[in-house]
C-alpha cells in the first residue's frame, strides 16, 4: 500500500494538521480536547500522517500527548507509524519511533517487520537504523508481499529493478548479508541461475556454503541448473565445494565442452567409474566434447598430491586464502593448491 494515499475529508482535524506539518495547530487542537488517535477510513491516524510526511515536530507533540505508536490500522492491517517512517526514510522520526514501538512487529506471526518496507522502498538508511537498533535481518515470512524473508525480497527487487534505486538495493543486500541474514535453499537456488551475476558471489562471500545435508542439496540444485553451469561452477568450487559432490552422470552428460573440461581439472579423471568413462567416450564420439590433451594421460604426480591434500584438509579450508597463506610452502605451491593454474570460465 502506498502510504501517501489521501482520502480527503475522512481525516480528523489533528491528522490533517499533522499531515501538513502545522505543529502549532496540532498543539492547539489537542489543547482544545481533540483526540490524537482518531482513525480515517484507512485506519490511519495523526501519527501515521506525520511519520509519512516527515514532520518531526508533529511527531514529538503527538507522542508527548499520548499518541499510541503501536496502534495498528485495524485487526487485519499491520501498518504502524514506524512502517511509514521506514518506507520514506524519515530517519529522525524513525529514531523516535523505534524505542516506543513494540517489537511484536519485528518477527510476530501475521505482522510485517518495518525491515520489509525499507527493503521494498530501497531505503538503505532506514534499514541501517533498524538493524542497528536490533531489528532482525530475517524478520518473519511475509504473505502480504509474497516473500519468505527480507533477503528474498532484496534479491528479487535487484533482479528486476532498473531504476535509480538499484544501487540502494545492492547496498541493502550487502547490509542484510553482513547482518547475518539466513540464506535459504530457495535463495541459493535462485542465485545459481545467474539472473543477477553479483548475487551468488555476495552470498558465498558473506554466508559461505551451507553445511551437511544442505550442502548436498545445493549440489543437486546446481546440477538442475546446468544451462548456467559456466557461471556457478567456478564460484562454488572457489568457495570450497567438494567437486565430488558434483561428480554425477548429469554433469558429464549435459555440461558444455568448456565446462566439462574445467570440471575434470578438479578430479582424477583416470579413476572415474566405467559408466562415467563410457559417457565421456560417447560424447567424444558424437563431437559434443573435445578433451584437453593431458586427459589422455595419467594425472601428474603434483596434481595427485594436490587432490590428496585437498581430501585430507577439506575443500573448504583450502578455498580460503587466509588458510593457504599460513602453510609453510612457497607461494607457487600455495597458488597451485588453489588451482590457479586452471584457466577460468568466461561467462
């Protein structure tokens, strides 16, 4: 809902004065006995109006005279004054409303966190204020907007937003990730598609790979997106995914030539099961795969040692430059352990 909607004469006198920022009139009306929390036919009252329009003095007067910042529009409507302040980045007002607004709206079932309004409107400054004061980067599932969490909303907004707010959405995405927003498998799956190429690197940088069964699920989701494998494969491997999780018939059958050659560089191509070797043989025969020349030979001892170290230490550890630099070996070997000799994929 657009908080700027106006329903004309339905506003109370106090609300109309608050909307127009007439602080003296607001004070006089209150002194004359006018109620501060009278709602219009949207459920809005004077505090909603003042917050939406950014009239700090009116907000101060209303709060000082008992206006209720926790008065929802109605039983079915989740809007509070803090939502209006968040949507329009009324930062001074937001600072006044945060301490007096009950946190039920933050993660309460059936409510909507003001974090959603900051994200939806591309208001990075509002989001920064909310997170700084302890609002959750995850919030609640939001059926009203159709998103599972604020990060879900930010990524989708970033994927279609082509206007001047786009840079704000990128900043918001970073802010949510840095604040520890949970990355669901659905978000990982969406990022794998590469509609906005920066999504997956950002997620992997701040949240890393999922663990346990979720990591295996991510591998399955990735294999279901083979058409974009040239995008996600180097990113997942660089982030520490064990290539053996991706060693499935689907990879060998469907990966395009350059992707398949890139992938094989991360395993021992001579110890593949016979069924997989047969797949490669068929692809070579029908011209859909042209192997690198060195794939005809047994891998070099240095490569086998690299694979052995990777298996012993773990792909995740060896993907981290900080870990590699602590190893008491020459820089060339540090780079080799990170497969720096393997040409990257052009997306």
